[in-house]
C-alpha cells in the first residue's frame, strides 16, 4: 500500500476543522531540554508530528486559541507567522485507513475492518 502526501504551506490555506493532519513543525529545543540526545539541546528542529486542526481550542489554563494545531498531549502550535515557540509551516492530510476512505472506525466495526485489511492479499 502506498500513500501520496501533498504538503500545503500554511500561508496557502488551513485544514478542515477536526481532521487529523501531519504537521511540519519548526522550533528550537531548549538548551536544557530532554531532547532525544543531548546534542540536540539548543538546536533548531523541523519535524513532522501528528495533530488535528481546530478553529477554537481552549487550553487547560482557559486561554482560547483560534485556527491552531493540537497534538495528542494537547500542546497547541500556531501557523507560522503567529507568535509561537513551535510553529507549523506546512500540513498534509493523513492517509485514510488501509483499504478504506475514512480515518477512523469505531466499535465492533473496527475489529472487522482491521481483520479485512490484514487478510487482504492472502489466499
């Protein structure tokens, strides 16, 4: 199975509300960070992270963020050009589930769908 990724510059547009995306995130590891290696501490980075896009996110402290990217740890990142220590420069929609046109399947259908994809191509 293959997937084609089309990256979109945040200056050219933003994703649809709530959909999962891959986000190219640019920032700098803090000098005393617990980065993957001590060598990365204090270095610039540009990496891809899974996130979702939302038009409104309320942080744990009550701060409201508009048109932002949020990761699974609820870390908010803003589009490049807005004040943010780790900004999103580009985004791409994540591919759909194998053999499907959707990003999630819930409940009893999840096991059936996963088994069908795992068994695809087996005789």
